[in-house]
């Protein structure tokens, strides 16, 4: 694997960096660090700017509107987005359901849904997890019964990210309860405005309304909204999760997170010196950087395989495990570095009436981000499940 960047790659990096500098909305810069949450319009404003440029779907084939970038260019693009601290491109439409649609969908489904995903007209959410089916997703109980040219869907989904904004959702439902669990599941695209759908908020430990529970009561879904064959939805689910787990690794964002952590540690005092000079804290950061470098090389090998036409495999589970563990360690060390300045922002300790924030600005998000990131080792398939996949598919155990 050649890890050097060509002159063409360097020119591409400069083009991306210049575009972001000139076009990223001013009102979004530093918004999250100042204690505000990103709104739906915040996400869509950057989505539309990238869409107009043709850059919002880096991995899509050109025939469906992708830019035709190499794996190296996609990697550079993600690095530059992280460097500039841009609002993320939401994955649910672009990186998750769209690959399922253009891989398994009908021509009619591709023509109907892909352009609206690109433009940002349709906001998507993911209906996978249930109260009794998280890591063991195949045990899901939401059922869809055939009624002519419709399915009647009943059940409950949970931890549905940003469903309060969603126009559409992609759902796993049980269409045949009489067969092996994985063999009786179908993949449905459901209009979230359909009668019978109720979205209820779940407030997280960090105090955010990010996730929801979704109730489906006699929801009528046209059969034409089923992707792939009936009872073959598990094939779509595995395909989607492999792509999701690769993206969850978040190497570029973690590199930026360590940069911020170093800056905080250089500012905070440890006695009569800066925290960054404390040998024990310095060692923790060094260990993080070493692990992240190893993860980056693993991701690059995966990108090289994708460039050669190979689909994501069991290595996506490895990326998910190490990537999320590193993300959690970064937030833990950030909380440690901020120290008592983070305490006023622990949810449940009481609201402050102070006009101004307590402590430096970087303290505002330390506690909420720490609590929010506890989720990363669970979502997208828990890390325990991922270790089982590696044991079976890589080690043959």
C-alpha cells in the first residue's frame, strides 16, 4: 500500500481546504463549542452547499450523482472537514440507506429517492433497534403483515436518532415469524408522515434531544417501498451496518479531538506548570495518538480494498471497536483536563443563573460530550458483538 500523497492529491487537498474556508457558513463556526445545539436547518444549510458543489456524497458512484473520487480523495475530504470543525454530513441518507437503495433497489426506487437524498429534500432516520432487540437485532419484533399491495406495520423502535426531524425512515420489520430469525426480516422505506407513527423524545445524559422512540400502530406502507425481496432484509441490514461501522471509526474527527485536547492541556494548570507538562497526562495523550495512528493505517488498508472493488468486510468491526474506544478516551481526558470547570454542565446538578458561562469556553461541552459519547461503544452494533464477528469471520473460532 503506497501511503504517499501525489502532487494531484496535494492539489485536491488545497482545493477542498479553500472551498471550505470560503463557503462554510459563518453562523455555524464554533456554534457547538459555545453550548448551542445544531438545528435541522444548520445540517441542511451545509448539506445544500456541498450538494451544489457535487461533494455531499463522496462514496456514491458517478451514475447516481457521486463525484467519482478515489479512496484517497475521500480520505482527504474527511480530513479537511474535520480540520475545519464542520458540522457533519448526516449519514442516515447519504451513507446508509442510499447505498442500500442503489445496490438492492429497483430502478423506480433509485429514481424516486436518490435525487432527494442528494438535495437534502428528504431527511432520513434509522429504525433498527427496539427495546428488546439492540445488540441482538435479529430478535426484533416489529411486524409487517401483507394486506394486498400494502404492509400493515405494528411495533416500537428506540434510540432513533433525529427522528423528530425525519421525512422518511428505513425500518427492519418481521414479515415471517415462522422461520429462522434472520430469514424472516424485510427492509421497508416508510414515510414518517404516515398516520399511526408517533415520535417521542428521549433526553440523553448530556441533556440533548438527539434520540427518540418511534411507535408504529397499523401503519400502512406500500409494498413498492420494500427494498430487495421479502424476507431478505437481513442482507440489506448487514450491508448497511458494514458501511455504518466503517464510518463510525471517525479517524479524522478524532485527530482533531486530540489537537483540541492538547490545546486545553497546554492552557490548564497543574500546580505551577501546564497540564501538558505532567508526564502522566502526557503519556495518556501519547498512547492515544499511537492507537489512533494504528487505526488510521487500518482504515487506509480498508479504503485501498474498497478502491480495488472489495466490499467492507469484518475489518469494519475492528474499525468500529477501536474508533469508538478512542473517541471515548478523548472525551474522558478532555473532562479530566477541564476538571472542576466542567461541573456546572453536568445535567441534573441544577441550572445556573449566571449571565456568563463559568470557566473557559472549552468547558461548556466537556461534560455533555463525555456523557453523550458513552453511546459509541453500543450503537452500530455493540463492541461485544463486533468482537464476536471478528472471532468468527477472521479468527475462525
